[in-house]
């Protein structure tokens, strides 16, 4: 358990498709600039100039590709969705090619670096007409100028007795159809789980920038390591106290949508329960429906999920490496007893750091809400506290402890990075 759990139990003294932002006022027509306003206006003009240049370049590329018969839609990237009382909202992206490369054990650092480049250089296809179908309902939509689509459907038949069902998304000419998994929130569900990704379920070594950079660019889904015990813990939370609850699980992250396939592979390879993921678009555009600035988008997505599923109480999981404690404390203040517990994984459990003091500060701020918010050292600490609240079955504790021990036997990411560096040839070698 460690002293973090004990300390936390007694808290120390937490858009529409093509919306475009409003036009910037002209410098010549605007009121006299004050020392407080001119940097903001200059920043807005520079940003608007970048957006305009990006749009013009994209338009030029599209005309060239159309003239040459290139850049045709050959891949529909579908993102896991979920169904609520208002139906289901499907989101995804149409690309010229599927993401390149896979999580191969034999991939070396160059393969991983090249595949990362390919993901961020994805060729999106704008203006593609699509038809979506789900349980007897149909709707049409068109991709925006970054290739994203969003469409809402109200199913014509009741949900099946399964955790997942499939919608389908098809090019209007019928040449390409892709299934899109839809999470069906069961009436058996008692809680929902919202989890961060980096340093909450997988190592990103945020406290060591060199290792973090190497892991981001030189590793793949197979060589990335989960935090110990995460798979068993999340299975226990999904199963609930009775072992049969089918509680829905969602992931929020500041990672870009370009890494979606890598993260999906990571969950599958490590037997971590799947769930809809809410990532970020790194484009220059304002107002895009998949774009929001900074880490705050995680709170926006959490609010949306909690509000759309009002019959559930929620467990929020994050880490001390970013802004999760602040964001989740805000959620606890807003939703009160609808938040069953907040768990913040300590990214440096062997030291007392400014990050720890920051988390403890937010724990103090929500003390009056009676929402339990803990800074924890590992999955066992989460499981023990969750069992005490009746969120998971007591027998799940042994399974989590066993997986923690097994995962600790796997090499850490730092050890893996050192080992790989020792056997990889230098650039140009």
C-alpha cells in the first residue's frame, strides 16, 4: 500500500462540423491597443494567418491530387463509440491509406520512428460522403476538411444483451465499408470508469524527458509496458462488486488521434478492457469538433460522458504527472456524490515531489464534497480502497495483487530503452 494510500485516507492539511472561430478585428479598424490587449490581438492575427495559409495549402493539394487521380479514400478509421438514451454518435476519419506498420516484436527503432512519422503525416480526405447504419437506423454525413466525420443515429431496435455491438460506415458509392464498435451501456451497470492513459495505464516516463521522448517515437504498442496490475484492476472495476455488472469504461487523453490505432493495439495486447477513447486533434483549426486546447479537453469529455449517462456514479483515474488532479477535483466539485472515487496514481512514488504536493492541495480543496480522492502508489492500493467502497468484488484483490507481481517481473521501459540502445546501430552505422 505504501504511505501514499494511508496519507490519502486521512487527507493532508483537486462543435459543429465546420465551425470556424469569429473573424479577428482588423488592426486598422480596432480601438487603440492597450498593453494588456495588443499581445492577444497580435497572437490572434498570427494564428488566423497560419490557419488561412494551412487552408490554402490544403486546397491546393486537393486540386493537384484530384487532377492526378491521387488521394482517394481507401481507409475509414472508426473510433469506438457508445450508446445512451439519445442514441449513438459515431466519429472517425477517412484517410488515403491505413496507418502503416504494426506492433512487431522485431521492429527496430528505425521502424518505430518511421511508423510514428507516417501516423502524423496521415493523408486525410475531406468532402467524402458517407452512410452510417446502426440497428435499423441510417444517416448520411460528409467529412470535414481534416477528414473527420461525425453522425448521430437513433437505433430502431433495442440493444442486444452484449457489451459491444457494431455500427457500419460506408462510402456512398458502396466501395468501402468498415465496422464501428459501439459500447452498449447495460442496465446492469452501477458505475462508469473514466481513465487517463499516459502514466495511468501505460508508462510514458514523464519524469524523465529523455526516456519519454524515446518511448514516444522509438517504441510501438508491443514494446510499450502497462503499469503493473492495470488489466486486472480495470477488469475488476468493469465487473463491479457482483462480478457481472458490465460497467462501461472510457479513456481520455491529451494524445493525438493519430495514435488511436497504437493505443487500441496496446489495450488489446495487454488484455486491458477496451473502451471509447477521447483524444485530441493537433490541427491548426479552431472550433473543430474533435479539437480542444491543452489538458482541459479531458474535463470537457468527462463532463459530457457523466451528463449523458446520468444513472451512473463514476470512478475517475488519472496520474500526478499532468493536470488530472485539478481536472478531476473540479469534476468532484461539480457532480458531488455522483463521483464515487477519484484515484491519482503517483508517478514518482518513491519520492515526495512538488507533484505530490499539488495533488494533495486538490485533495484538500474537495474535502467538503465527501468525494474520496486519493493519491495512490499502485493498482493494489486502488483495488483495496475500491473494495472497501463496494466498487469491486473482494475476491478481485488477489487477482490484482498477482498481476502486479507478474508485471513487476517485466523489464521497465527505462531498462527496455537502455537494452534497445545497446543493440541498435547508431544512425548512419
